[in-house]
């Protein structure tokens, strides 16, 4: 506990901009790979996959913040907005790669895919649910909505995480080992929020 308090004291002095900057690096690295031929024979697919994965990783990272606080006392709450907004940034880029490079704005195919391919439908629902969260990730929205309503709205993250992971599960063609790992991790992170599990594990309040 003393360790958590010391760490929290140090973290209070660390601003959020290095988090935004650090989380932009995977994108810059991928752009570099794209222009140097490091993305293999199908760079569009590779870019789509890598950027989609970063979106999902950051959604999961955002879900870790409350359990870390409850289990260890270390508070990363200050960085949650940065992680969430960067997750949105990667999901928007993932969607743009699909629209512009993969399907190349062939609108009839776009609509057909959204309506007929379950993994695209789920991805699209996940993306749509992220929009209100991104738009209200600011202090003014918390004040306008009130903390309780804002908190309820932001529970959409749970649905987004499940939709993102199931979308991944349905998108991969080989044995879905990694999607199953993500789904299990998300299941554990959501279970840790259930009141009776929190009571059983004697976790700290949020
Ligand atoms: C919450 C939102 C989303 C998340 C977290 C997400 C994440 C992912 C992940 C992790 C993959 C698999 C990468 C791999 O194959 O290794 C993927 C694949 C893909 N996603 Fe998404 N995605 C999201 C939304 C969308 C949306 C809105 C679209 C387009 C409408 C989309 C289109 C695709 C496509 C086309 C693939 C590649 C499937 C293939 O291999 O052919 N995704 N996504």
C-alpha cells in the first residue's frame, strides 16, 4: 500500500501528453513499415490487422485501469481518457484503411458487407458505440451530463470490448487462439466489476 501511495504521488506529476505521444508511436512505426515495404505482400491487409489489433489492445488496456486500482491501489485513472481516445483513433484508422484502401469506397460493396458479413456488422456497431464516448470524453460533458449519467454512458465500453473481440474472432480464418485470449481477458476484466466477485475478493471501492 505504501508502494502504491508513493507511485501515485509520482504519477500525479506525470502529465498525460507522453501517453498520447507514446500511443502514436505504433501508428508512426506502421506508416514507416508501409513505406519501406515491411508489411509483406499484402500491405493493406497487414495495416488493417495491425491497426485493428492496436484498437482492441487499447480498449482492453482501458478496462484494466479500474481493476488495477482496486487490486493494487495504483491509480492510472488520470490516463484513462488518453487510452480511450487513442483506442478510438486506432479504430477510426482501421475503418479508414478498410474504406479507402481495402474496399476502395465501392459503396454498394460497403453496404453489402456491413449488412451481410457478421464480423463487419459487429465491428461497425462497436465503432458506432465508440462515437458518443469519444465525444463526451471531456470535462464539460462530465459537468453537463452529471458524473452518474456520464459513468453509465461510459459503461458502453464493456459492450464495445466484447463486440471488438467477437469481431476479431469472426474475422480470423485460422484457429482463433489470439481472439480467444482477448475474449477471456475481457471476460475476466468484466467479471472483476461484478459486485459479488468484488466482495469475494475483498477489492477496494472504485
Ligand atoms: C471496436 C471496433 C473494432 C475493433 C476493436 C476491431 C479490431 C479488429 C481486429 C483485432 C482485427 C483482426 C486483426 C487480425 O486479423 O489479426 C480486425 C480485422 C478486421 N476488421 Fe476490425 N475492428 C473494429 C471495427 C471494425 C470496423 C468498423 C470495420 C469496418 C467496417 C472493421 C473491418 C475489419 C476488417 C475488414 C478486418 C480484416 C478481416 C480479414 O482478415 O479479412 N473493423 N479488426
